[in-house]
C-alpha cells in the first residue's frame, strides 16, 4: 500500500510541488516519481528515522511561554520543497540587489541623509525609528556595509510569483536549520541525492567565515573571529553553537571578552588575553555595550562600541543596521533600489498600506477583517493581526492601537501563501502554507544561499509559519530539472 500521491489536490493555492491535482511540476517530478515507489510503512520508517536523527543531533529551539522557556525538538516534514534552478538564479540576483541597496541606504542615513533631503522618505519616519542609533552617526564600516548577514522572507502568492515579505537585518536566525534539514534528508533519503541534481548548501559556513574574516581591521595576521551569544537560554542558542563550531570560531558570552585601555577587544583564554578582530554578534543593539546602551545589560561587553568606533574590531551585523529592518522602511525599499542603484526591483514587495497616511489608514481601519496588520519593529510573528482569522474584539483592540500610534503599523493584503504537500499522520497528504528565508552575505563580495529555510504552518489553514508560533520546516531543494536526473 502506497500514499495516494496522484490524489493530492492543492485546490486554489499555488503549490510548490504540484501544478494541479495529481500532476507534479517539472522540478518535483523526479522526487514524486521516487516517493510513489515507497510503501506507507517505508515512508513512516523514514519519518521515524528523521525524528530520531533530530533528537540524536540535538537539533532544537526554545519557545518562550508564560510558564517558562521550553526546549523543543525541531519540527520537520520529510517531503522537501523544490524550486527550479533557473528561477532561483533570478531570485538570487534580486536578493543581492536588495541588500546592496539597503546597505547604501543605511550608510546614507548615518552620514548625509541624502535620501531624506531629496524627499524619497519622510524625515519623521527616520526620527521615529526605534532602531536608529545616533551613536553610529559618522561611522564608516568596512566596504560601507552595515548589514552583513540578512535573512529575507519570501512568499509566493496565488499567481506563483515570489514577493519579499520582510527583511531581517538585525540578528537573523534560521540558517543552521537550513543546513541541518539537508543533513537529515541525506540520511533519510540518501538514494535520491544520487539520482537528482540538487544544488548543495553546505558551503554556507565557509562563505560566512570568509566574509567575516574580510572585515578584520588587521590585514597582516590571521583574524580571530568569535560568535557572541546571549547564552544557553536564548531561543537561537543551538544556531550560535552550531555556526561557531562549523566555522572553527570561538563561541563566547559577554563575560568572556574585555576591552582594554588601547580600545581593542580581547578574549579571555587559559593562556591569557587574545585579541579579537571580528565579532559575529547575536545580541541585540541595546544589550551590546552597557557603557553606551542599556546600562543594566550583563550580556554585552563594556567598551565594545568604543573599540568599534576606533576601528579596532569589526561587528557583524553593525550596530544601527536595524534602522532598515523597520516595516515602514520596507514599504519604501522599491524606491530605495531605484534611488541608489537606478534599477527596477527584481523581486517586488507585497502591497503595503502605511497607517500614518490618513487615507490609507482609513482603508485599513475599514478592512481589518481582510488585512494582516503588523507592528513596525516586532519579529517572530508576534504582535500582529491576521484579519480573516481574528475576532471582532481583537480587531477593535487593534483599531485603537493603530489610532494611538499610526506610525508603528503597516497593513498588507492577506496573501494566499503557496502550499506544499505535508505528511499528516502516517499516510495522509495535506497542503500546508509556507514561506522561505534565504540568507544573503555581503562584505567585500556577496553570496546567496542555494535556497533557504522553508518554514511551514503545520496547523491546517494557518498562515503563521514561525517556529515560535507552532510552525515546522522542510528541506529546500534547488533543482536543475533540465538535467534533474544524473
């Protein structure tokens, strides 16, 4: 007995694997052909093997609840998502274009603010940004790059086109799960990788290490790179430890570093102090340096900003990069690309309503039952309203929040997020909505992951894919289907 792959029906949504009921897309046909040969029991055993691998490898994430922090095994679906390589090559160009423009924008904001003087973005948008750091004004990081690691969330609507949903330029997470997903799939379906031309993803740690090393202020020595973590109770601690191990870098907490009178950063070791050249920081701006930001922070390093401004250490991502992480700024990114690069955006934004614009705000308030409303600077799926799935009481509460602080809210149409077949129980296939977070590196050069982290809304009908909100994940295969079988 086999799973009824030929009965799978994506219904009204664009499906990543199926063009219509029972008809696989070109990029997924070799995969479906293989899976159709497996019995229900064989699929179940592969799923059990994946779950066991996740536990053995310790792949986990932390969920913050009112009862406390809960460490959970990574939720994973063994049916991968496939994307045509030709299409991905275009997406990669669009992602590089976007981050290049955003870095030019950030650098401009901390210097001449020409984009504001030229009337492209209103001045009050900047003045009211929660992530603008006056302490960064006038500083010029290496290569003019502030956001070195970006996780850009992409979605497909019912038209099958990719759209940028948001940019994550502060401390984006998830790339370790992308890498582990591939490792799990190679254990679970090893024979598939021998027959299908799937683009590998395992060069990311090497590319990350190379990019970080290029930022070192000392060019005459091999740079010392560290990963600065808030500690084991952070939801992304698994990733911090994973990336440090993969790069051969030291994983450190704030107490492991010290800034001396020479304005250099040193790491405490059993052999004494060792100078640090690059800090890949996974701590939010306000906790980085108690001398400059939150004086009560015990997570950061006193004097770190002083060392950075003196040019003695590189910080990735740079403090202040989050000014472009604002969802109000997101609405202007197409204009940002045109302004700095004189190019049309390769990947479009989702249509966005700015609540500080009176007419747009009136429309939002009148259509809360149809829209998704987001606060400008939250992440992880928190603080948002999904109109079609909300109650009247929730919509009334959000209307008051918007009226009180319209600058802090945007709204977007409720998208028909694309779906992919997902294993439910032992043998049932059901469509589940998903998104995609590829990762882009920019230093002296640019790099885009070959795919990214596909996040899946595991609950039927849900549009919220965040792991902190009950979402799961799939491996993402970029497939050269013209030569898909080796």
